[in-house]
C-alpha cells in the first residue's frame, strides 16, 4: 500500500509506498494507477525522465510547461536525496505564489505529486543524486517556462550551504511578478 499526505497546498500530494524487505533487499510498488486515482491523481503519465546531479547543492528549477503542453509530475529519488518544491502559479488560486516542499530520499522512497499549474524545482542534498519522474505530457521545448529559483516574493527556504549549482538557463528565469502565468485556478482537485 501507499500512504498519501496532502501538503499545505492540498493539490500537492506526498506519497510513500510500502517497502517489503528481506535478506535480498526490498520490493515496492511505486505507482498503482487505481490507488493514485482513489486520491484524485488521475494524470495519464506518458513519459519517464531521469536526471543525475553529481554535486550536492545542484538546483534545478523552477520549471513548468505551459498549456496546452502543461505537465503534472510524480517525482522520486533513485539515489541520494532532494528537497523538492512546488510553487502554485495558477491565477486566482488562494495559494498563488506560495510554495510547499518535501524531502525525498532513495532510502525511504517518498514521491511528490505536482499537478499542472505549478512550477517545480529541487536541490540535491547529497552527491550523485539520481531523480526520476513521470509526466503526463511529452516534453515540448516551445512550451518551456520557469521562474527564478530565488524569487524574493516566493522565498523558498532552500536548504543550501552557499550558492547552488545552476544551469545557465536557470540563472536567467524571470520573477513571478514579471510573468503572467497561463494557468487558471479551477478549485482544488488533487489531479
């Protein structure tokens, strides 16, 4: 079974699958469609992605794809650990511009569900961290969007020791106040 916990922004859900272990290691079911659907997570995942970050303190984000190519994500860690963040960028949402975060580790197998209408980012808490995530639409370069990781209006409390390792693209992303997101809040749905 999987334990589900709605975070302070209820559409963002932390899922922790049970692990069954013995002398060989463990077995876990990371995604069972009917169990996730029972929690309102009805995304039809179509692509799996994986990243490797050799350095602790690597920060990726805050990213999203705009409609009609928006993506929901189900994020987990295969090696190492991350602090995973979702920022609500849905116009009209009571939590617009607010963020929630959770620590995801390979050791425990936590997963974070991030619906469409949220910017997503993470920073690595260990060297050689591998992250895998499912998305419900294909990658589309023309639909890429993002918000700068250190936007003072969002004020994510990144657990960093100094400056993060960033891509050149992530250094140039706009602040949320300088961007009009094309996402409209339609009520909490968990999907």
